[in-house]
């Protein structure tokens, strides 16, 4: 018996299989937007491209939100199945993270809009964090094989909140979110490394999620600068150099990643690389060390190429109807 869901016309419909993981693409697009916004100040680039990216990203997020809302109304069981899935549940907070990132991206355009996005994003993300952690604590279905770097998204994603939160005057709330993200990053990192080192390797489809490990220290560095009045102290350096090492570690395995066929999980490459690009540009602005200037250009070029490639690959997969299939 087929597990596909027929529509009212008898043909197979794609909507029930529209994955919540698609919101990872808006994280990557917003990250690229922020990288180019940062490059306007750090590398002297023109702001036009970053503005185009911001409009495009906002349109993509709005479109994905509308589609997923329709899915929620028409196929509630499939949404609940995703929300109760030990891996897919981690991608629901990608939506709230996208709102938080957009609140950063709109700071220079409209403070009221940025403030509204931050309130919505931070509040929703806290609720999702509490829900996910409650499921982890009282679970009856999670196994070691379910632990992947995607688990960083719901809990460690809190570390993003201070970037715009400080700008809006929420100092204590920003420290609250930062503390959650940093502490549970260390906890989850231990669990993920235990799974990688001593249990079955990640399946090919999930291998790109290893790049998510770059994001916590890179974003942690950016958030800490906001909380620390922009001063690069020893703790900030520790965060940045951890991100740098993980980036080097993963790029040393590039031949392995290049052999992986395209999955939606490829979008896991995008946001972490964008976070590292922004962090590197911040190091250049604070240290004026030519090494960070060179690395800023390299990281910006790399993340731009990666996101453009992902857009092309995703468009082709959409046209060929390869994305929306039963998992």
C-alpha cells in the first residue's frame, strides 16, 4: 500500500511532504545577508547587494511560512508527526531563528520593525526551547542514533538573541539567552561527539549537519561582543578560534562532503559559514590584523558561492519534484 497522500483530484500531492527543515534555507539566506551587511562596514562594499538579499530573504521566509501554514491546516497529522520526530523537531526553531536574524538585518532599516521581529522571534524560540527540552527529558523514543548536530538548533539557537537584543535595550534578557546557548552548547557538543566517535556514523543525508558545529562558537563570539561592548577579550578569542578550528577540520574533509548527493540538509552548510564570515569580519575590525582581512574576503566569497549553489540545486530539485517525498 502506498504511503503517498492523494489529493482531491486523485493525483499525488507534494504538500504533505513539505518539510519543516526547509526553514533552514532562510537561516542561510539571512546569514548571507548579514555577511554582506557586515562587509559594507568592514570591507567597504556597496550596500545594494545586501539590500537585495534582504528583500529576497524576507520574500522566501514569507512564502515558506504561508506554505507551511496551509500544510498545518490541511495536513495536521503530518505536521504533528514532524513535531514528534526525534530529528525533525529540531528544525521548527529554524523559523524563530530566522525571525531573530531578520531582526538583526533590519536594524539599519527600521528599529520598530526590528524590535517587533525580535520580540516575536525571542518569545517563540524560548517556547520552542522549553518544549524540545521537555520532550528530551521525558522521552520514550529517543535513541543515540537520533542525536545529530541539528540538535544544536533549538537550544543553542538562543545564543543569537543578544545580537539585536542588546541594541533594543534588553541587556538582562540577552544575557539570559546567551547563558542558555553557551551552557547547553557544551552539553550537546559532548553528546554529539559521543555519538560520532563511539556509535554508528551519521548517514550520508545528515553528514552536512556537521557544519552546524561551526555556528555555536561563531555566533557566540558575535553575541558576546555585543554583550561586552564590542571588546575582543580572551573569552571572545577562545570562541572565535574554536569556530576557526572546526571550520578547518571540516574543510579538510571536503572530498568526503563533495561526494554527497544533494539533499535539503545541504542548507546546513550555509548559515554556519555565514556566521564564521561575520565573526571573522568582526575580528578584522577589532584587531586590524591582515590575516583576518584576507580570511574575511575568503569566507565571504565561500559563503556566497555556497548559498548561490544551494539556490541552484534547490531550484532544480523543485522543478524535478525530487524534494517532496516521504522520508
